[in-house]
C-alpha cells in the first residue's frame, strides 16, 4: 500500500475508506493467524481443549495474561515465546490498522517530511 507525498491533494473519501478497510482486513487476518498459533500451541503443548486454548491465546494476545498456568516444560517455553510474540504482534497490528488514519491526518494538516528539501 503506498501513500501520496505531501504536495499531492488529499485523496477522496472513497479512496481513504478503501485504505482503512484494507488495513482493517489485514489486521484481522494477522489477529486470526496469531490466535491460531496460540490455540495450536496450547492444544499441543498443554493438552487443552479448543475453548480453553482459545481463551488462553486470546488473553495473552490482548495483554491480559494467561488463564491457565503451563505445567509442562514445553508449555512453559511456548507460553513465554508466545507472550513475547504477542507483545510485538499487537504493536505491529495496531501500526498497520491505524496507518491510513494517521497518514490522512498528517496529510490534511500538511505535516511534511522533515528530511525533504523545501525547494523541491
């Protein structure tokens, strides 16, 4: 997805809406994949059923923390790695979802790149 430079007129609302929807869809896919990784890991390493694995994965991905404390060594290692991954994933997903909105706001306010030569 590319965004226009500061000297180009503001994109029409329909284009902006399409960009927001595209970013939102990408965010949802990333959340679904992250949840699937967590669910699979908890079911495989800890032997949790689907609902409990979903609950644990969703709680860690949302930053709330685990509901089930891992009992196996593999489960503990997976939970730690998944927690670290989730922290970065949330930041990345938020950046992707909010990028078109922040870009439009900066563009509308004429906030230009600071490294650009003002003569060009």
